[in-house]
C-alpha cells in the first residue's frame, strides 16, 4: 500500500527511490518540485503541520455487491 501526504495549495509528498536511496518527492499541482533526502528538506517547500496522510480504505466485495440493484 502506497503512502502519501497532501497539503494546501496542491502539495503532495510521496516516498520514492532514487539511485538506490529513499527520497520524499514533493509534488505541486501534479508536477514534481523536488526529491528530498530528509524531512527538513521537505519543510523548505511546505509546512509539515499542514500535511495530512492519505489512508486508503481497502475495498470490500460485500459492499460492492450490496450497492448494486
């Protein structure tokens, strides 16, 4: 399950791997802004207190069948 965080003004933070090293990619409005090697670097682009983790809920087959007429 992929983790990501979103913030105001279209910011999105997504973990990734670059050259065998983990980075946090900063995106804004669907465009890449920076590959950050630390949380401190991410904080240069967006206020960390404004970020919210996106938690996807797993789909349940029972719910999909019950919703159909």
